[in-house]
């Protein structure tokens, strides 16, 4: 049985990963989270990991006292996440951290020879070339956990020499809570409206990204990185039922789709037990009852972050990273109700169009771009 290092264990995907680990008897050797000590203590007592990283200092000190009777070593601070990712003897690391903070731990975990199950899309968006390069050098597996990419991966896994025969990838989008809304209607939406997702239950940041379709934009870039397909061959279709998780069209016009009721535990379990498939507790589709599947064109004139993401990845260099950091900052401001929903669109677009373009990115240049993009967003809110 595989051993797992789990980054982001107290978030939405983290908690579902813990359930999968419990169901499949997967050993968890390392945990990392921001500050939820109550849940971390429970996870430590149940899974007895050798290591646990806590980003928040105060929370870390409290956890150390709470679990002093166990054999788990508690490390504190942002660097502790990277230390845990490297030091753990786990064979596979599932990264479900939120945002670009997952970049360094991912790179270091790859260097230490771990397979990566990637639920955290921002590192692939911002530092895709660096991560792919490290994966190649280390000869480890990079397995997608995002439902759309898991679907594409599963469709490609069954066809001999599959990548050579791809005509296009078709990524499905639920459309989020604002599907069908006009620009004028979006002016008036509230935070509560944005957090009300029709089909998937997720963390707040990704739920807002789903409402703005930035999430789909990030997923187009993620697909470019994972499958080596250019952005103009990646189509997005709005599929309200979230049953078809994505599709691959091959050169002979044959289309393969991966389907199932929306449940992230399927994607998590698939990545953690790959190349095997394990029996699942997820509710299967019931074809004895009639149901419909619909597909619609996304409104890219209103939801402009989706075409922006395509432009950013085609432009390359630091453009996807700048877009991602500006979006993280804008969404954080929206979650604090400091800006309107529609302001996210203009702030992110302006940041990408205004900040200096750099062809070559390194881990250090990415830190710098991140600071610049966040400052840009904050300054333009004040202005
Ligand atoms: Mg997704």
C-alpha cells in the first residue's frame, strides 16, 4: 500500500483525501496545513504521521503542545511545508494547497523523488515549465486530481500512443452560479451569490474562480502544461450537469468522454491508486432513470478571464504567473468585500496588460512577479 504526504489536509480536497485514505487503507506519513489545529490533531491521532507542518506560528505552537504525547514531529512556518514535502518518506504527495504557495513544496517534493498528485492548479499555471522540467529530470509521475484533467488523463490512458492523435481537448465547465448573466447583471452580484455553486462543493477561492470562469481559464493553462496541447486546441463547453468531466477528440473525429456523478473523491482515489482502479463508494450514474446532458458555448464576451487565460498561456513567459497572482489578490479582496465581483475582471486584465513581460521565468523571478502583480491590484483598487 502506498504512503502519502498530504499538503493542505484541512481544506476541502484535503478532508476528502483523508476520507479516501481511510477507505482505501492508505498510510499518511506527512500532513501540512495553515492553522486548523483542532482538525490537525484529529488527523494526527488517527493516521500517526511522522511529520506535520503548520504555517501559522501561533497555531503551530499550540499543536506542538496538543500532540506532545505522540511521535509526530511538528514543524512551523511556511518553509516547514517544503521541509515536510522533502523529508517525508512517502511515495506520493498530494498537493491540495490553495494558490501559488504550493510551488516550492511541489518542486522540492519532485526533486526528492515523489510522485505528485496535483489538486493545486496554480503552481502548474504559474511555474508550469519549471515543474515539468523537474518531473522529467526526476522521472516521477505527475497525476492530475482536478476533475477535468483527471478525465482527460483517463481518456488518453486507454489509447495507444494517444497524444499523437489528439485533435482537441474539450473541457467541461459547470458555468457556475452566474451562467447566462449579462455584464450589467454581474455588476450587482454579491459575495453570497458568488459562493453559491450549483454542482461542486469547494473552497471559497475556487468557488469565486468558478463564478468568474477564471477557474476554467486556469484549467485551460493546466491542460496545456499537462497534455502538451496548445490553447487554441482546447475548447470549453458549459455543461450544467457536471456529469461529463471532460472529453478528448482524436484525429478520426472520435470523442472519448469520462463520466460520473460529480464527486472529487473519485479523482483523488484514481490518482492515489493509479494505475489500478479500486471499488468506490461514490454513487454511480443510474441509466434506469432518464436524464439529459446539455452543452452550451461559454459567453467569453462577458466572462473575459477565460479568453485572457488563453492569451496569457500563448504569450508565455511570466504572463500566466502575473495573471494568476493578480487574480489571487483580487479574489482575496472580493472575499473581504473590498471590491465588486466585476472589478476582479478589470484588475486582472489590467495587471496582465500593464506589468513587464519576461520570457524566462525562475522560482525567484516568480516571487518578484507575484509581489508586483499583488501591488498593482491593491494600488488600482485605491485609485
Ligand atoms: Mg476543475
